[in-house]
C-alpha cells in the first residue's frame, strides 16, 4: 500500500511539473524570440532619438522611441494619480464601512476587471474626445488607462486591508477615534506596502495596452510632453503597433526593439511588485 501511494505521489508530482512547463514554455519562447529580434537594434539612440523628420526608408538606427517612452511614462503616471485615490477609497468603503451599496459596488468592480481594453478606449473616445470636444491627447489616453487600472487597485487594496489585524481597529475605536479616522490614519497606512504593490500591478496591467491608445492618444512623432492635455501623444505600445504595420523593413525592426523594451518594462514591474509584496523578513534576506 505504501509503495502504491509513493508511485501515485511521484506520478502526480511529474504531471504537475509537466503542466508547469507547458505554461512557462510559451512565455520563454515569446520573450526569447522578441529578444532575438529586438536586441540587435537596441542602442542608446533608441532611447534618445524620435521619429521626427525621419524618412520612412531610413535605417532603423536613424530613429528612436524617445517620444514613445516619454509618452508612456506621462500617461501611466497620470493614470496612476487618477486611479489611486478612487481605488483606495473604494477599497476602504468595501472593507471598512460596508453598507447597502457594497455588494453592488463590488459587482461593478469585478465586472470592470474583465472589461476589454478596447471598450475603455471607446468609452473615453465617445465621452471625452467626441462629446466633450477635447480631441486626441495624452490625457485622454490616461483616462482610458485609468479605467482599466482602477479595478486592479481597488480589488488588490481591498485584499490588503483584510490582512490588517482587527486589534488595530478596536484599539483606535476604544480610544474614541471615529471610524473614518481609524480607516484613513490607522488601517490604510498599515497596508501601505500592499497598496504600493496594487499600484505597481495596476501599472503593469495597463503599460502594454494598445487598443485604448488608438482612439485616445492617436500618436505623434515628437516629444510633446508640454501639450499632454491638448495634442496627440505617442506611447510605447502605440509606437510598436504603428511601426509593425509599416511596409518598410526598418520600421518593423524598430517595432521589435520597442516590443522588447515594453516586455522588459512589464517584467520589471511585476518583479518589483512581487518583491515589495513579500514580508519584510524575506526582503531583508
């Protein structure tokens, strides 16, 4: 009987290991192939030059993605600034306050988690670009990204707030602190590491989105950070899409390099989120 259990245990372990390899293998192949195509053109000029004034037939080394990288940093930062207060306050309401609307709000947050990114882009396009007449801009792209980032921050923050010991809440309430003060000055600061992790996960979630940017940011060939709220603006995912759809070989080469940089950025963000989310005792090892 013991031998049979040992065989079943080892067979189960082998099957689980094979399943893990099946899951990981496509990721390794994708990252490896993109690295193989993108690394040859990854030079310093890719980070310092733009496509302004670059002839479509020029070599890949003549142009860069500085405008797209700057656009991504601006748009993701604005999206995080918009989503963070709403996401944290939503999580505080769901976990600390509750009430009649908590079930409905949680349902909407869960539904937003599965919303296609193109729908978020269409929503901002219809409301902000067309209806409000604000036109394409980096800020419009940030609004679309914030719609996608909000549920990630809200749900992750809610789970982090659940880990805060009830003794902290009870102690604050016993000392006469109102519930709102207990939540904002005791519970939220205690869960700040988890909230930072939630923000990083939200950024990683939207950093590679292309569909919303097609209908909001529209794209540009130069750095226009000063016109973020009024002019079209590029971003790294949009740069990759526009370059890969170009018929010129040099543009496709730039697209591969941009894709590699984008994958590296997302992997770094996920790794950072995992590191911050670990207990302090493990991080200090």
